C-alpha cells in the first residue's frame, strides 16, 4: 500500500518537474537578464516545493482515498438493489457500531469470536472491535471529551461512578424489560446502578476476594484454617517459622476493605465516601498489626516479589488474601502447589469484596437499538459459556455460575462470597478514595503514624476536599 | 527594513514561507493550539467527561493549588529531585567525558557503554532497577555485607525518591557525556601543549582549561537538565504504579497534574498546575541564562 502510494507520488513529482522544466526553458529564452536568472531560481524552488507539497498531498489524500476507491466496485452492487427495494419494502437499514475492549490477547480473541456470532445473527449490524492498548480509561475519557467514543465499551465498577455522574452512560432499563436480569447476581447489577436507581451496565464477569492457604504448611504446623481474626493472628504467628511467614498482604484498600465490613464498618454513606468510622479504624489497626515489623506477615514488596501470587506460589508464606484471578496464575506458575481457599477470617460478620466489569452503552450513541442489542447479546448465556470455558473471571449469571462451580469445584467458594461482598466503587472520585485510604495504611505501616483513627480522619478530610472540587 | 522592497528577496521570502508552512501548521495545531486551550482551561472548572458543565472560575484553580498540600509536596519533591540530580549528573557526565576522551584502549567500548542507558526505554530501566533494589535484590545484598538492613527501596517512603534520582542519573549521564565529549573535541590540542610546557599537571589543566572552555556546554547541560528533571514523570509513574506513592513520596508536579486531569477528570486544575510548572521552568531558565552570561562577561 505504502509503496504503491510512494510510487504514485514519485510519478507525480517527475511529471511536475518535466512541466516546470519546459516552462523554465521557455522563460529562459525570453528573459535573458539577471532578473530572469533570479526568477528562475525562485521558479525552481517554487516548483520544487509545489511538487513536494503535491506529492505529499497525493500521498496523504491518495492513500486515504484508495481504500474506499477500491471498495466502490463492490459497494454499488450491494446498495443499488437495496436502494431500489427501499421504496416498496423499506427493509432494515444496515448500521455500524463499535465496541471497545481490553486488549489482552484473550479478550481480543474472545470478542472477535463473539461479534462474529452476533453479526451472523444480525446481518444488518456491522460491529467493529476496538481493542484499546495502554490505559483503557484514559483513552476512553479522551475520546468522550471529543464526543468520539465507541458505542459499546467495557466499564469497570471502579470507574463507573465518574462516567455515570457525567451522564456518559445510557440507562438501559427500558431496553432490558425483555431480558432475564433476574439471572444475574443482584450485587453485580446493583454495582452498576446510578444514584437514580437506573441500570447503566450489564455485568460481564466478576471476581471476589478469599483467603488462600497452603495446605501442606498448615498441616505441618498443625494449624486449622482460620475463621476469625483471632484465629488468623494465631495461625500467622504459628506459621512464621524457619524463614517463612504466615501471611503476605498487599497493603491497599482493595485487600483490607473486607476487614472494614467484617468489623461492621462501611465505605459509603448516603452515596458519598465516608471512610473514617471507628469500626474502619479498628479494622485498619488490626490489619496493620498483621504486617507490622514483618513478624507474622509482610508486603510483597518487602518480600522482594511483584505481588502476593509470587510470594504464595513460591511458598514463602502460608496464607494471603487475594482474588479469584490468582487461581489460574498459581496453576500456571506453581502447578504442584497444594492450596485451598476459604472465606476471609471475620470479626462480626463474613465479608469479601467484588470486582466486576460490565458492558455499557454510550449515552451518545446514534445506534441505541443495535448497541443495546449487542450488550445484551454479549452477556447472554451462550456468550457466558465462553467465559466459563476459559476459566478466567467468573460469569455474572447465576445459572452460569453453577456450571462454572461444577467445572471448577475448587473455585466454588468464590461464589459463596458474593452475597457478603462489598463493591470496589466509591462514587465519583473512586481513584482519590483509594489513594487516600492507601496512604493512610502505608503511613501506619511505614510512615511512622500510629493512630489509625487519625490517619483515616486525615484521609477523609482529603477525600472531602477532592469531592468539593468536583 | 526594506527587505520586502527587492523583488528577488521578496520572492525568496515567499518561497521560504511556503517551505516552512507545513511545519508551522503542524506546530500550531499540535503544540501552540493545545497550549492556548490548556491556558483557557486553567481558569475553568472543567470536567473532561462533562465539558458542558464547566464554568469560568477565574483564578480559583491557581489559589487552590497553593493551598493543596499534595501539590506543595509535589513541588518539594520535584525541586529536591532536580536540585540533586542536575549537579550530580553534570559532574559525573563531565568526569566520564574526560575518561572517554583519553586515548586509552577500548575507548569506543566505554563511550558505547556509557551511552547505552540513554537509548534504553525508561520503563525497562525502571523494571530493572526495581529488580536490583528490591529486598532480595543485588543492592540490598551488597549493603547487607556492611550490616545494613534490607529495605524495599521503591515501597518505602524514605527511599522511593532517592531511587528515582539514581535511576535518572544513571540513564541521562550518557547523553550529557556525549555533549561534553563534543565540546572537548573543539578545544585545540595546542592549549594543552602550552600548559604542559608551563608545567601544569593534568588536574590543573582540567580545572583551568577544560572546565572554563566547556562553559557553554555546561550551561546547556545544566539547562536541559533542569528542564528535564522538573518535568519528571516516567520514573515516578513506574516506581509508584501511577499513584505517586508511597504516601506521595514520588509525587512530582507532572504526575500530580496527570492524576488530577485524567484520574479525577479535573482538566482545569491539572492545566493550572501545568502552567505553574511552566512559569517556574521559564523563570529558572532565564535566571540561569543571565547568570551564565554574566560569568562569561567577567
């Protein structure tokens, strides 16, 4: 393609040179004074620059135009009969919509497969897949800023708040009247409800947090799987021997939030993030006590690994709190590891956390019908079977969850956590909330702060300031 | 000015303008235009996702900035970072240039070896440094010989910024060395020969000949050093996984404005931070230019 265009440009350039040479010879004969000389150099330069500009414009315009130009021979064939048929029968107009998705190889392949099936069933709708490399949210936001976003896109529950707040997502309720939303886990559907109670996304899949434990290490130390906070401290202490540690924990909100809720705490009040309840402070103090000085537990960074999965997979530690995504990772990197999962040790009530992504439709889309149809199609049972077969994230439908649990019995426990799992979503400014609470936790562990309540009060003050500035 | 009076010159000018036109258009559309737009945004309460809700709020973004403790921390970090990195990297680059300028065996190898970090992507460098500086990494093992306790450099609020400094120095020294090396090629051999005759040793020669004659190059190196370090982003982004953590230890001004603009959708606030940084860099550049020029006169 490029070579062809370059060749074309060269041809134009050569032709132009010939023309200008002729004109210059002519000029030279008629004008033999010095002035003529100078105008000749100018002419030469002008013609050269003109030729360059022309060549480049040919290169640009020509190359751009080439694609549709090649397509024209076929296009009329399809469209002419349609145009004729248009008058009497008025058939369905063919439309084109786009879907933006995460760009890892698995998603790209899956989405390609799914939209092929969709287009077979809906020949009048053409779907273009747009895998977004780099920072998905940054790209999506900038494209929205220029009103150039895709019709359908993935929406993380963590990001959903700011998109809903800015009226960027289409409320799907009226399009879901004929759809079996009852089959979806209620907490997942709720996660994508706006402050107005409308549904802004159809859950695609999800993961929850559980306690992972190394069966052999626990058996060797004669430790039962911990069920309460006291059990957990005792077990971690007993398991911290011979250079091993009881626990590895990522010192961040999306790991310790279940401890807040287990202690009767919460993250949101009246639709606003409120993080500094005494229950939360008590839970955070407990969490930090597990990691303090690296005696019974430590962070992945202090253990010299990238994340929990490596520390646990390499048997440096006996236990961790992690999401369902760690199971496939461990199967791959530590195939011989004998591990189990259990509900996170609790204080007052059982707790976990849910991470989920939905199919959302742009509020801007011109193809509401086709776009909602695609979103519904992608989350139907047949498509979720693909999610089940891949064994990665867990399907968002209860009926498919049962199939998933049967297929992967060792991951059934992750579904048990759903009813008591809190969402990874703090409204409009989720990123700021996570950052502030993380800073509080890091300050308590490494920054010399000692009072969890004060640390969370400071975080709350910063969150309020960020919220006021919105 | 009567350059437009001569027809020949006028025609040349027209040709010249036609030739520069594409580049000028390119700069207007992709650089000047966005700068002006960002300047306008900095007076607005502009949410990237909801531009229709944006309102003109005058200087509020700017006054808010100087009340924002995180922005103050970011300024502190950035100045600390620049204040340490620039002198250190300039000195090391000068020394390396002297070494690479000697007629020693394998000097091409040294030149390539010193320059190699400059052509390595910042992300790859950061990944390598995180490997070297983690608790089980080479650096901690080395220090543990002397009885130091292992620390996780990038996860520890005390060591994260120093780690970013080490990374920056390591990766930019090569380019600066190249500039010094080019400057040294311009110093005539005869000056050194005369100094030899006068009995000046190598160290005296370095301070009395090489350093003063490289003044212009030094100014350039310090200038681009400051401009580059005040805009530090990539190392901080990689070390902190985009958060500026631990507890804002690696929060720089550019990372701050990025997080405000793209994380919290506060484009106006982010733009204001960008203009504060621009004014600081601009002022520093002018001051440095004046200082160096005054020195050159004396």
